[in-house]
């Protein structure tokens, strides 16, 4: 499938919805397939990224004719974002929506890592995967206090809910969140698309927690959002540093539009909900128009043909969100104690005793008993007798199997 070969006869105004067209039907929080929710959450993040990128390009561009072209595409991206985001139902609480965000983070990262051809980029995905996996567990414990809708009623047991790399261990010195660029014009297209997708997805999660965390009542739930929002800042930095910093604004624009075409095509091919599937088709048609315009602008202003960035333009293997339980278990068993030493990965036991990780982590966390991600689980154990988890079988990490004592040392302290 090649989006450069697609030709649509629709005019720009034909593709622009009116208010009635923007007024979409929300999904059902309990009945909708979790992967439909995941696609909606991800594409919301992709469209937010497109809008933010478009505004930054606009602010760094002197050519008003070019800025007018950008304004048209950006306005349509904003309309797409509103349609997608407004599919979230009003009866879904912030915390229930958060479960969807973290389920997406686990499934998306694992699906991309399983097919990633670049070992360095795959290592970055695997590393963050275990942290998002733990975030799902922490939020699920918080949700369970409510007693109304348990997390597994939302995930439909498509993902396990059990500890990952403990969130208390995830607070690293900022220098250790900057990776080597993992993409370039010569990189496999799957690698470029994967890194861009995760950068946008993690950015959307970071933005969501930044803006909704303070709406929770004062207490450990509100504090948990604050703590995990800071980890999301690390993840956005990590994934963003993998992107090719040598690309021009117009080259980045073409890749953004190509990614959107790719994801809409992927999700149209795998979506089970007819209503949502039709929306993906509509947005794909709009993005093809944007992509063709981006290619035209790239050739006009830089004399570069799109093939220098995406080859002939044929999509690589389409992205399908699916269960990844076994893969997550494998990574958890092998990498739960991993840490970062500048751009490289190592076990926390191999870090020098004076490594900046230990000083930063100890200072930020302060007293272990005050760390929100630990407090949430501890309070659940105190009130319910054990933590909340949904496992197909016991954790592959023996140190994480105790349901009455939260592990706060794994991945954080040297054991020797």
C-alpha cells in the first residue's frame, strides 16, 4: 500500500467537517474493545503531536505563503484531534481513562519492540515498557479503592496487571535520559515510524497527567499522578532523543504526515468497530492530501524528492495492536534490574557506588514511605489485605511475588 499512489477527487472543503460532523458518538467504557480504545488514545496523541509540531514550524518560518499552507493542514489536524478525543465518554472517570492510557503504553511499546530491527532502539523500547507496565499496576491499585469498576473490567484481561520495574526506581538523573539518535535517512522505515509513534504517544500521556492529575482529591492518588507524570517526562526525552536531529522542518513535516497515513491505514485494516473504522478511513483520506502537499512543499523549497526519506513510499508491515503478555513476561524476567548509564543500559548492580543515579534517586524520593507509588500499594495492602493484581500465573520475578509487601529496592539499590 502506497499513500503517494492514492488519488482522491474530494476538495478541501469536502474533507472539512461541519459541527455536526465533529459531534462524534462516544464509545462505551465497559463494552468497547480495549484495542479500539487504545487506537483512539494513540491517534489523539498523534494528532496533538501534529498540531504542536505545526505550531513550532510556524514560529520558525519566515515565508508567509508556506505558513499559510501549514495553517490549513494544522486546522484540519485540530479537527481530527477533536473528533477522536471527543469519543471518550463523559461517564469515564479520569482514573478509568488512565487505565486505557497505560494499557496502550504496554501493548504499543511491546508490539513495536517485537518487530524492531534496530537493537539499540529496541532496547530503549524494552526499558520503558517495564516502567509503563508498573504504572498500570499502580493506577489499578488506586482504582480498586473505589470498588466500582476494577481495572480488569476495563482491560478485559488483555494485559496482565502486576508489578514491573518499581516506579520508585525510575527516577533518574536527567543526563541519563538522553540517548543516542537512533534514526536517520538511512534507517529502516519501521524504526523511524516506531520512534516517532512512541514519542508522540508518551508525550500525550505526559500532557494528560500534567493537566488532569491535579483534579483528583488531595491525597496519595493526586500525588501518584504527579510522580508518574515526572517519569513520563523522562520517557518523552528518551524517545525524542532517538529521532534524527539533522532533518529540516519540511523533512520532518513529510515524515509526520507519512506516519499519520501509516497509522490510519493500519487501524482501518484492524478496527472491529464499524463506526470507528469509518472515521479512520475519513482521516486517512485527509492525511493523504496533507502528505501530497508536504511532498510538494519539500520539492519546491528544498529540491528534495520524498523518496529520499521514505523510499518509494510503500508502507512497511502495518501496525496491529494485540496481546503481548508473553513478551512482557520475558522482558520483565530479563531486564527488571536494568538501569541507564548515560546512553547505555546496564544492571543497577554494575553502576559505580558514586553514580549520579543513586544520589538523584535518593534525593528525589526522600523517605521511601513517602513515595506516592509505594504509598498507594501499601495502603491497598493495609485496607484490603493484599495488593490488586490480575496475573495469568505468578510473576516471573520472584522478588515481585509478595502480595503483602511492595518491593522498593529492585532496580534501585545495589544488592552487593
